[in-house]
């Protein structure tokens, strides 16, 4: 039982995933601080409260007004987009370029895409027609 657990933990995917989660958590703190300290105050200059995260729209209700905190949602969306952009431009794009260079250096070519069902059926039809004409 312990050998199976050891094999599971020592797989490359599990270790890589654990490292990615730790790095992602640390990186998210940096992006959160950047968005909260620079982006939100800049955008806060254009909202009535002066603070984007605290911006809320008040609507009248039956028992009292309701406050819709749209600023917090916009702030979270900006935070997500910032993290996604940094991950894409700092990690994904360079890794894709590196993989392309490695493939070019090794002389690997991209495989031709497999024919679609329609193309295969057309080929079968053409072959059957050719056989019937003989």
C-alpha cells in the first residue's frame, strides 16, 4: 500500500503540479499587490467613491436600499486578467517558442492534420464509383 502511494507521489506530473501551485500562489500575491496598489487607485479616480474595490451601486428596496458591490467584481476581474496576461506572456509564450525552436533544431515537422469524416467518406465514394465503372 505504501509503495503505491510512493509511486503516485514520485510521478513527474504530481511533483510538477505541486510546484506550480506553490509558485502560482506566491505569484498571485505579487499580482494582487500590484493591482491593489497601482491599478485600482488609477481606476478609482474615475468612480464616485475614489476606490474601485469599494464602489457600489445603491438600488432602492422594499425594506431599505441594497448595495451592489460591482467595484469588487471589477477589481477581481482586473486581477484575474493581470494574472492570466503575465502567465501567458511570461511562461506560456516563451515555452511555446522554445518548443518550436527545439522541434526545428531536431528536424521535426508538424504532422499533417488527419482527414475529416467528410473527406474520408468522399474518398470512399470516389473509390466505389471507380470500381463500379470497371
